């Protein structure tokens, strides 16, 4: 059995989502896994512990995959939709399997990350179920998820084993200038009215982002979602964590705030409108909630 741990801030929702993203990726790359948040009492900085049955280091294998993966947009059968406009390859399915109805725009096509041996989907915004799609960036006619995935992958592409080993010790704090993102990590985002200015108006300012958080949080949304506190309120979500070692299927439910009989902690996300209301949202902060 192999075990790895990484630092995580429970008050950073993107990092918590990314921990589940590690589990989802490891299920594909290494096989069944379990994970837990190694907190004591009410502390927020802690570690996330990940275990697999085999001998592969689950964190290293996941980071290695992301450093070599290529993205594809996925279009439904008999569709002319393509992400070529954004220089992203499009795979048109030959069967009827697709996560949602045919999108109105190629910008809304789901994404598949591929290396030579594995494929991992990123498609939470194209979920045809009644779950919240947790889509924070701009509308479907804007920059597509496939291009956001490609941009983040390009920021980490080609790291060698020595650099990967250093990264694996603290992947959520690897930062680089990043012009676009899924908006999962609040450390990159801002609301111009609150900040007093907009960096977009100053060419000498480059926003710093956290590509591993963005990619893994997007993967983590594949089978689980934080819960909207009020169906009519688009600016408040709730998520949960547990110190109990759980298989992925239970960790998904806990992220949505379901205890399933395990001790959990709950956190509330506060979002804001960085631009026009009703378009892109960004995470303002997160606070722990008392258990009901």
C-alpha cells in the first residue's frame, strides 16, 4: 500500500475540491483509493492523506499525468460543433453517449484529458443532471472549458522528475502568472469595486494563479458538487470535509455536506460578481459553519 500527503487549507474551497480531484484521478491512474483530511480540532491548515492499494505514489502519478496530458473538446455524434476556433482538438463521438443535450455553443463542449494510456474527463459544466454545474467563469458563449484546461496544462507541461518531486510536496501552492482560469482558487481572483482598481487596465500587472488547484478542482467536480445553500441564491455554497479515511464514493457525498454517519466539518463559500451580475462569479471567502 502506498500513502502520500499534501498540505491543504480547508478555508480555500478550490483546494478542498482539488483533493477530491486527486482521488478521482487516482481512481483512473492507480486504482481504488481512500482519502482523509488530517485535521485536529478546528484548525484550517492541515494535510490531505491519500492511500492506494498498489505501490505507486498517488500524488506523483497524478501530477505526472497532468504534466503530459493533452486536452480534447468532445462533441456529440453527427455534430458540427468544434473548438478549432480556440486551437483545441475536437473528438466527435461515434456513439450516442454524451453527458448532456447538444450544446448551443462549441464553447460549452466537455473536455477530455489524455496521455498515452489514460483519459480523465472534465465536464461538470455539461452535466445533464439536476446537479448544480458549479460554473464560475463567463457564459457559454465565452472562453470554453477545453481552452481553460489547455491553458492550465501548458503552465505545468514538461516538468521533469526532480521538479515533480518538489511539486508533490506542496502542489496547491505552485504559482505562475495565469491569465485565465476556472475561478476555483480565490487567491487569483478579485472584485474591482472592492480592490479599488482593475488589473485588466494595467498592462504591467500579471495575475498569479495556481494551475494544479484549478485542474484538479475541475476534475473533482466530475461526480460531486458543493451544495447551493439556497436554490435562489447563486452566491452561497456549502461543502464538507472529514477526518475519516473514506473511499472516493463516500468522499464525494461528504463534499456535498452529507455526513453519512461520519464526523464532518462544514464550510460556507461566499461568492461575488467581479463584473456584470449574472455572468462570471468568483470566490470571495469561506467560513466554517456550526454543525446543525
